[in-house]
């Protein structure tokens, strides 16, 4: 069971969206920290207190969130305490390690430590270094990643709101992060009581789970925050339990009452759902393509554009393809994965390799769907950190199938294949979603690779023309090129 499934099951079974920070903060303990004699005495007291919190709240939360920094502040004894706290958490409750990790040099080894040794279910990360920092965490398809998008720190406004209120930096972070992984693996962390910020985030990322922070300041109505953040199904949000509750001897009762209040409001959302527009092809063709609906949906959401477009290579095409929107459409993304899977099921391989970074969400989805582990060749080998060429675990001699989104020149898949083979892996098959039909499959075959595609650009163009999505001029312009 992956993190998202585990979390969803917990939310459903216990009817709660509450999460609790398990932080060894002496200031929050019921007894004054000065009453403990020495570090060892304090550590023992913290362990006893945190385990008591777990006992009191384990039937009322959907996840626990220990903050790594609090444990690190206590030195080696603090890290030992963290492992003891993790062990004390019931197996069915997800653990989100609040690390705000932001160092690209240590991302690979840190991901390996927390996911394989500590066995936490999810982690919070800083997005500033971009997707190549986040990717080592995403190579674990059964774990979750929360990307920090907005904080409540007053001095952060100058960065988060830059350059304008209409196009602030935090919204650019959200736009970019949504292309990094699926809604079942990558989530957003939001610290604010500003309803406008929450509304903009929910509008831009309606499919993403939001981890809320810093929402309990005085003068704020929790129902207003929930109204802005919840999905029409009354979920999609993780709500922190106020830290002040931890000082109370009747912690269980306070958390129970809070959960009841939140669920009461959630019911009003569920009973008054917003309208949901269902996609329809609005066309019936006598000789339809097997993936007709898939092609039309890709066109309708703006993944397939026709006109004059300059490519990164400098060449001008009569069309442009941008598949990044797919992962924000769960139903459509599942169709895409199923189309890939129909090809992959006929191939023999041990591991799935995604070409960074565009195809990593696809490789993750296929890894979960087909129960094959995922790896990926780095775009570049860093001169620092672990200097790994391949992210993920593997053994020399294993067969790897490469998954990519678009086959134009074959350069990216060829470079990826060379990196994989140089590490002792065997690559024979390459599967892409769209083939641009420039004879690249034949070129790859001469070099020992068999390439497959779900769709070709000609099939797409023919289907769109027959369905009336593109006009005759656009159709002829494509074949003229």
C-alpha cells in the first residue's frame, strides 16, 4: 500500500483530516523543562510525553508529522529519540517527516535513509533547487512528497509575493511542482491564514492534497479556511492540531471535539457539491482510432496545439505538444498509463526507467500499476554529493525498459540508455507516448533498441481532422511539413 492509499484509508476509516506534529519541544510539555536535571533526564521525559500523545490521539488523526529540526537540536540523542517515536506509531498511521529538505547534494542519500531505514511514508521538501532536487525522493513511487509553497513568516512576503500580486512567486512554484509528479505522490504545503492565498492555490491545483500550516492564529474563522481549501468532496486537506492542545491534560477530548466540529462543516460541503463538468467527445466516427477519446481529450485540454511553433532545436513545426497537464487530470492520466501498460505487458524487463524529468510521473505511475521498481538516469552527474549516475536501486545484468513521453530525435532516450548500460544494466526496449515519425525508430533499431509508441503524430492529426477539432488548413499544413 502506497502513502496516498494508506492516508486515504486512514481518513476514511477514522473520519478525520487531522494531523499532529510530534515534536520534542520542551516548551510545550505540561511540566516546565527546567524541572528536569540534565540532558538525559529531559530526553526520557520527552519520550514519555510523546508516547503519551500517541496513545491519546492515535484514534483521532490521519497522520503524524515529526519535525526533524526539533530532534536534530537535541544532538545524537535526539535522532535516537526520533527513531523510538517512529517505532511507537501504529503501523496503519502514515508518518510525514517534516524536514523541509533543500540540499541537492544530499537528497539521494537522505531519501534512502528516511524511506528505507527509518521507513517514514512522506517528507516535506523545499522547491528552490528545482525538480532535480526533488527527483531522488520521487524515485520511491510508494512514498509521498510535500512541496513547500507558502509560509506564514512575515518577512517571506517579499519573496513569496514577488513580483506582483497577480503573478506571485508562490503560484509559480505550484504551477511547476504540479508537473513533477502525480497527485497521488506529490502534494503542497501551505502556511497561511490569508484566504486569498488559499483560494488561489485551490483554484490552481484543484486535484492536489494541501497540508495546511499556521492556521490557528487568533481572529481567524476555521470554517472560512475550510471553505477555501476543501474540495467539493469535503477532503483534499490535512489540518494540523493546535500545538497548544499538547499542554492540556485532556488532550484526547480536545482533539475529539475539534474533529467533530471540522466534520460537521465538511458535511455542509459534501451536501452542497459544486457542479462537475464531465468531458464528452461530442463526435461519433465510423472508423474511430482505438485511442480516439484519449487523443480528443489531449487536444481539448491544450496538450496538442496546431499552428507555427519554434522548437527547442530551432526547427519550426506546424504543431506543439505539451503533455505536462496530463498528470493533473487523474482520469486522463490513468488512460495514458493504461495505454503504455498495454505495450509494456508484452515486454520482458526487471525495472522501469523514466527519462528525466518529464517522464518521471509516468514511470512512477507505471511502476505502481505494473509492480515493477523504478529507476532513472540523471540528466547530469553532479560533481558533489553521491555523484550517482543512476537513481534508485538495481543490480547489474537486470533488464530495463525505458519510458519517455515524446520521440523526436531520440537523443534523450539514447543518452539515457547509454547511462544505464554503462552501469551494467541491459536496455533493449524503449516505449514512448508519441512518435514524431522522423525515422527515429529505425535509427534506434540499428543501434540495438526496439522502440514502441502509443500514438504517432500522423494518427493524432488524422483523428483530430476527422473529428473536426482542426480545420483543413491546419491538416494540410501538418502534412506539408
